C-alpha cells in the first residue's frame, strides 16, 4: 500500500513540476475593438407577411392588416425607423399609415422584425384616406429620415418592400373592370 501511495505522490509531483515550467500566458490588458461600421438596413422579402407575390383584396370595412418583415443591419447605436406609406412615396403628402422605432442592434441579430399595421377604417396620420381602387403600400426603413418629409436622408441607408392592394366591394360587378382600367400594375388585364 505504501508503494502505491508513493507512486501517486510521485506522479502528482511530476504534473506540478511540468505545469510550473510549461509556457504560459499572462493577460495584462484587454483587447479594444473599433465600433462596427453602420450598414444599411436589409428587409427580407422572403419573410414578408402578407406575401409580396399576391395582390391583397381589401373589402370595404375590413381591417386591420399587419405587414411584417425581418430586418438586419449594423446600427452603430442609432435606432431604425420604419414607416408604412401609401401610394407615391416621393409625394410630399403621401399618407403615412404607421410608424415604428426599432432599437439599435447588430448585424448578427437575425430575429428583429418590423411590424406595421394599417386599418382602412382609420384616417392616416398624414394625408388623405385611401379610396377605392388600386394602391401600393410601401414599408420603408432607415436610420434617419429628412426633417421635412418621409424620405430617407440617404437612399444608401434604406430599404423598402412594396405590397399591392385593391380596396372596394368585390361583389360589385364593375369593381374589377374599374380597377383594371385604372392601370393598376398588380392586376393583369
């Protein structure tokens, strides 16, 4: 039994001696990293809800409708802002239907979502309510908008998705023909 204890003590002493003379590293300072460079936001068309590949039929009095997409960007501590705009996004008084602030995050966060809601029964925040016929709804996201309208300060720092919808009474026999005659690009003639 004493031989066995002596053998274990000898092995332990060898391990301690090897550990004591083995090369080691002592960290005396922390590594500093530059702040990540801000990137433009990216909206995922594949994950868009409702699907971008279908025209949305909005019967009179129906609502609300939620529009959603995943967003990725390196924000550099600057929040993103998303808006849902009806029709011509370059018009000075385009109806703004909803707005959302998305807290700043990093590019590796693939789970961030933009969720904007439009209720056809409620007047928009700005502009006139949408009438019957064909309309586009644009989800626009950027780090900074111009001070005087809903245009991005830099188009290089924005992304957008467009849904097409038709507002009206589908039971009206002249409805689809009137929409086709309006030149709606979402309706095949």
